[in-house]
C-alpha cells in the first residue's frame, strides 16, 4: 500500500465556494443582534435575520469555516442520532415529537437554502444509507424503519442483492435508505451561507475571538481584543468549539472527535460499484464507520475518535482494514487526506437549546447532526428574535442543568473509541 497521507481537510481543499477574507473587528459597533460563532448555526442565524432586515453582526474567532462545520462527513441527515421512540423516551412525548417533526424536515431546509442562494457544495439528494453490519444491527434497522414509517418518513429497508448493488459490498445484507437525506461538501456549504448572509447585509468579522460579555443597562456588550459589539440580543453559536470558562455553553456538552481519511480519486469497475447512487453511509457498529464518495470519486472513511496526534501509519492501517473488509476488490489504495473535527455530545444524545441569561440564546449537543440541526436552529433563533415565538426551534427554550464530570465523559468516550479501533487494526474486531 502506498501513501502520501497528510493532515489536511479535503473539504477545504476542494470547495467550489472560494474563501473570503472578512476583516477583524477593530472598533465599537452596535447591532440589534450579535452572533458569536461563524459555523453553520451562527451563519444560519445571521442569514435568516438578514432576510428579515434585522441588523446583525457576527464574530468568528478564526476563519470561515474553522471548526466542525467545515470538517464533518457532509451527511445531510434527518432527525437526531437516536431513533424517534428513544427521543420521545428521553424528552417526553410533546418535546420528543416536536424534535422528530422539525428535524425530520431539516434536510429539505438545507437543500432549499442551497438552491435559493446557488451554493456550490456538490449537493446530492439521493438519500443516505444506514448499514446493518450484523444480525443485531439489521434488527435495529428494522426497528428504526418501523418507527420512522409510523411517522410518515420515506424510509425503505433494502435487502439482499439490491442492497449489495446499492452499497457495493457483499458484507452488508440490509441497509436503511432515508430518501429525505443527502450529502454535501460541508466547507462549501458553510462558505455559501456566509456569502449569502453578507450579500443580504449581515456584517461578518473573522479573527475576532470574543473575550467576554457584559451587561450594559438593557443591552449586552460583546468584547473582543480590539473592539466590541453592543446588541439587544446575543446568540452563542460556539457549540463543540466552546473553550472559554465564561461561556456557559461549555457546561452543557462534553467534547468528542471524529476523524476521516480520503483516498486519491478512484476509477475502474471495483470503485464504480461503491455507492453508485452517491449516498452517504455509515454502519451499525458500536463505534461506527462512515463511508462516502466525493465528486472526484475519492473514497472517504471515518469513525468516532481523535485522529490528531496518532501516527499516520496507524490511521492508514485502520483505513486499509475497513476498506479491505467492505471493498476487497479495490486492492491497494493511496490515502491522501486525513483530518479531525470536534463533536458536542450529551449523555442522553439530545440537543440543548437554552437562554443562560435574558437576551442570550444558546444551543449545543448536536451529537453529530450539525449540518441539519445547525441550519434549523439558526432559522428558529431568527424567528424567535423577530417574533418572540420559539415554535420553529426543535425544542422550546429551557434552563437545563449543567453536565457533571464532563472531562470524564470525554475521556471515557475517547478511550473506548481508541480501544475499538486498535482491535480493528489488529483484526480482532471487524
């Protein structure tokens, strides 16, 4: 196996939406709303506020995108990570079904924005595939299908030869096709949101990390090293990349990671058989593997855990193991890109939408569903600010209790992921 593997994010290198240099904040400004964080949630908020003619200023600590919004798998999935009945069990019937309904329709919101603003992000709308890797996994997919179909979702269980043709592997005999979903280049989508928001009048500042927020009579003053923004409302859209102790979002998630590898562009009969209809896919393993192709025909493999800091030979060994298991006909593959993004997890795998202080809105805990959840939450925040109505948010605003022992949660998850991957590399688990 040959490798030219380097630590670079494929999506940043191949985005058709070109990067834009937004200036750093260097003065004192005022707006109706200040958004902190230039990922999908923050940019969706800014875009939908600008559509309503509301003056909004967005502050991003790095560039757009810096965090997980440009580094995820690019799956435009419906719902949350856990099945709809489990969501109801965790949140209660009223809130649970509200989440199921609003996030079930989230992919269409994403694709509507892509079409409306002509965002060049290699969007596909052929669905996603959840792959049953063993008997228990197939049973879980049947359970999900029943729950989703009971709620009117267009999902289908694909089995036997039809499944092999759709996935390109003889190792998967059952897959759940969700026709609501699709794939994108997430970096391009995020850049497109920024472009659209700026075109509508939103003011975007990058390289402007927020150092604190202070109350000024009935308004908030958001501070950076070289300037400030005074606004009636503040949206904290920092999610998994929240680092500062003063930012209360940090108390409501624990950090996880997700790494990916991308091959050179692949051609030939064996490569063409892999996901021929361009669905994104992931399996039902305890520590899942994601599989998709990009526009150029690269094979992308990913899994939960931190790739940063691990030897490139280890990551290559893992990718070869998964590739050989699912697609042995490919033979040797040259891996070119690897990158890692952060994920905001919660113990019950559901998101949190809250108001830590009057006039400050926050959301976190997307648990790996950031593209769709962030887009819808941003729209919901804008609607709430404009109309004092939170009905477009997946959950009503609440005051959740902080998560206890967050570092222990993170260590436990990462330790489990690392052990599982080591077992895969040794071919003990596969």
